C-alpha cells in the first residue's frame, strides 16, 4: 500500500519510455485460510504400490573429488565465516532423504507416499538435494560439502516416480498438490525454519488448477510459523516436467503459457530458476513473473530510437560508465571492469575487495576530474561490510570511508565542494566536504534522514542548481531537495520501487528514472504493473553532463 504523505506531490505526466514484461498477467487464487489442511499424521491418502527397484547408493563410500557443477569455484569458506547453518532446520519436501553418514543431522518428518517416515528415497532426488544443502565434509576436509553443513535436515517424502496409487496403477508417479499442502503444514508444525520444495505442478495458464489448499498452507507457514519457503521454478526438458516454456524476459508476459505451483504464490515463496556454470539462465528453466532468483542482465536504451536491448550478464553488473577514448567501464561483483558494448564482454581491471567474496559493488559515478567513485556492499545486504572507493586510475583504488550496509546513490554539487553518498539500509544521505584536486573527503554529516515508513533513499543525481533528485525505494516517488535540505518537489510514481535517476536529452532537462519489480508480491504488482519500467519526465532545471572516466 502506498505510504500516506502530507505534502502535495507532483504527478508523473510522462509515460514509461520502456516497459518490462507485465508481471501481473498471471496470478494465483486468493488465499483462503479455511482450506488449510488440518493437522494429521503423515501418510498417503490412499494405498500405493511400488513399481521397479529403488535407487541405491553406498552409504560408506568416500568422496575424493571436488565440488561438482555450479558449486565448483565457490568460496564456501567466505559463507561459513558468516554461518554454517547451525540452529536452522531445513525441511526437504521431495522424494524422501535416505540416511547417510554425510547427513548426520537428518531427522524424519513423515511419508506421504508409503508407510515410511520420510527417510526412504527410491528416486534418489531428495537425497541429492539434501546433500547440496547440508552434507557434512569428509574427515579429511576434501571432496564435496553442503552449502550449510551444520544445518538440520527434516526428511519428508511427498512424491515418487517409483510409486502408483492402487486406483491408478497406469499412472506416472505419486504425489499431488493436496499432499504437498499437507506436507508444508506438517513441516511448519514440526519446527522447520526453511522449507525446500523441488516438486512443481505445471499446467497451461488457461487450465483450472485448484491448489488453494497449498496456498493456504504456504500462507500458514510464512505468516504464522515464520518459515522461509524456497521452491523450484520448474523445468521443461523431459517427461513429467512442464509442458512448454514461457516467453523469456524480453517478451510480453501477457503471453505466459504455463503456470507453476507453488512458484506462482510469489507473496509467500522464493522461487529459484536454474543458471548454468557460466551464470546465464538455463534454456530448460521455466520463466515466469514469479521467478525471484535467476540470471542477471543489463539493458541499453536508445532514447532517440526508443529501443531497448537486453543482454544477459555472467554476474551482477550494477553500473556502467563512459570512459575516455569511447570505451566503457562497469562496476560488478568482481570490481571495476572494461565493458565492450558490442560483444558484451567484461574484463576485470581491478577488484579492491577480492578478499571479500561475499561483497559486490553497487552504484557508481565519475567525478569532474575523471575518477570513478563506487560503494560496495554485502551480496545479501545484511552486513555493514561496505566501503566507499575512489579509483584514481582504473587499476588504483583507495577506500575513503567504510561501515556501510547498502552503499547507493552518489553525486557532487555543481561547485564541486560537496559530495553526497547514500546508505539505503540506514535511510541516510550523507554529505561530505570535498577537495577536488586530491579527491579528499572530510566532515561527514547526515544531510537527509528518511522515516522507513515513507521509503528509503536509493539512487540520486544533482542538477545544475545543486538540487538533489532522489529515488525513494518503497516510497512510490522521486523527491527533489534543495542544497539546504528542504523538500522542493515530489514526483508521484506508478511504481513503489524507483531505483535511480539521471539527466539526459539534448538540453539535459529530461529526468530518466529506473524502477524495480524484484520481490514485490503479486498483490502489489497488480497495483503497479509497470514495476521494472524506465520512465522519463521533463523538468525545468537542467542536469550536469557526465564526465568520462580516466582510461
């Protein structure tokens, strides 16, 4: 819901200059708490029979290899410095989880397929998922290790391709949204803090999918039991998978052909899509407006032609800056890089935080002397591990301030005597005295402080009269403040999460405003379907031209 503000605000008159795929084309049914499954001992609702042999593995086998697939090259040690999962219980609702010496914290959660306790796995899938989450290391320290080796795993068998209902022996497996709803309720009642769901029900968008009991169970787990629910987006590459793919992120979401449950309950679940070893989206993963974690990308918008071009990126790219000689520089989770707009290739120049793999760079700008400035932050925005850097040359960087949680918007006053820098998590825009010749900061103070109920400051820019234009995250507006800190104007936005703004156009009087749709629930997307669009509005005071970065 939009925050109520007492100050009258200007209305955004200009239309969006680029609109993302509509994220409200497909929504799940409203949650009806009356359909929440009643608490009951786990068990299949009808007799079942196993067909075929179960997958087996040697529980005493040793692993002498390294991390496979996408885990290869990941610095788990940096993650474990923050947490190894101790005190957390992850319910793996899957094909069951077999007992194994590398899963020492496994406990039974129940069986909705047969008469077991959840620790039988005829398919092998649930055991593999549990290993990725919480496998303990070998005593030697070599070989595969789970992401969170100290976590407790709760095994719940909810589906299996090796079983059939006795009333449908010709079927392809056992498990449906009704047993999934019951399993979610059971996991939440048994004390799970995280629920991992790999099973996905896929149907054409115009089919009647009655999964309201599952929606009620998810709402119960999240709202009542404070559980984090992670679910798969779904695949399209084999028998028993989703019947067809949806358009990718460059297409119109009105053309969505397939819905996936529980993924589409975006208010309650974190939906994870597949990416390949190179960081790009896997071709078989099911796209959808409910997907929260997938491959990053960046956009190039041509205002003269009104054309937008999207390119996938191998990792997070947070800022792109023009450089001397017609080149481009980019700030990424790997530091400062050269960017080739033709080939989309990124080449790392210098990463002053190579020793902090759980950090990334965020917003960036070039000062009037051609030095690049950028702030860093933790990947999950949870730690005050960020610093403000000045790149005197592309290969030279100096941290000039630190202790920031979400480093964000930055710019200089027109006279070059004041520098502004934002920490979104704190809700503060800081001001510094700035000495231009050496790029020296002093006298840090809080220039603006925002009430979180009114939104938080995100990206910003200054105009030629020294006014600050600030995108207000979760505030449905862009606000303009004078050099004295007084509010001069507000632009009401049709989206809750404007992210940044900058000046352009022939006379530098057109303000371009970016926005985000990430982690917005379906109910908000219904109200703000333009979330993620690029907007433009003409203003009276021109902005300042950008300076090319030193090559």
